[in-house]
C-alpha cells in the first residue's frame, strides 16, 4: 500500500445529478439518460491535510461525462471556498485530484475518469444540508444555484422518504434521496429540475471511507 499524506474530511455532502430518483449508478446500472452530469458539494465540519486545518470550509464541483462515468472522458470544475488560505486551497485541490488516496477510493476513482480539469475558482461557496428535512443547497454566485427538496407523493403531496444503503459503498454507506433542481454556469453549464439528489455524511481519508 502506498504511503499518503495523513488527511481526513468529515462533514455533510450533497450530490445533484441528471439521473432519475435513486440514480442507477448506485445499482451498477447505466445512467437514466445516457450521460452523467452533476453538481456536488460538501461542508467540511472537521478536516485536515497533514498539518493544514480544513475545518468549516465549503467545496463544490460541477461534472459532465458524455456517457457512463466508468467510460471516462469527463470534465470537472472545482469551486473552493474563498476564505481558504493558499495552503488550504492547495490541500483541497490535491485531495480532489485523488493524488493522495488509494486508487480504489472515491476521489482517486473519479479523478481517473476525467479527461479535462478546468481551472478551479475561488469564490463564496455555501453548502447547506438538512437530512431530517430532506433539503440541501449548493450556492456559488454566478456559477452554481442548486437545491434539494423532498420527493413528493404525486397523489397527496406528502413527503416520500427513501434511503439507499450501500454497506460497501465507496462514497457513502447510506444516503437520503431527494429531488434536485440545479443550474450551473462557467466551464460546465447545466440546467435540470426534478432529478436525483442524495444527502449523506462525508467521512473520507487516504484509504477511502472511514467507517469507524
């Protein structure tokens, strides 16, 4: 096993993607509409990269793959909290690149599917989640306006609660499903409503999910 910088991220994450509710990717199936496009974000409650503290920083990314993620040729643009110092910015970009993670772990896997990494932007990033209320938002002025809200019963409008449990998942082991609406600008422009959202606890390190 390769030796990596000691790092950890713990906080709340939200994925907004163009698939139907639940996302076939979670079942090793092909994407609902042939391609994968998404806006994702997380708020680091507690984190570090070596000696660099990453507490209370927000990160968001936009993604686009022309087909299923595993076929590659994707593109990504990262948005890093403008409050981050230069050392924190470099630490977060290194983590996102997968360079300091085992090749079978989440960030490394996703990085391996990317053909283009657009210039990162350092802007006011805000990622808010409420798993109990099934709501979340990703806000980056001029770049990302995304939200998650409960899936509604089409007959009476009541909240429809769904969880996906993945005991061996590499991004999360359990997620609450919700309804996503998101519009993005910049290098990757997207516009979707009524699509898949997933709210989850983020706990990640060099070897992948920290399950303890």
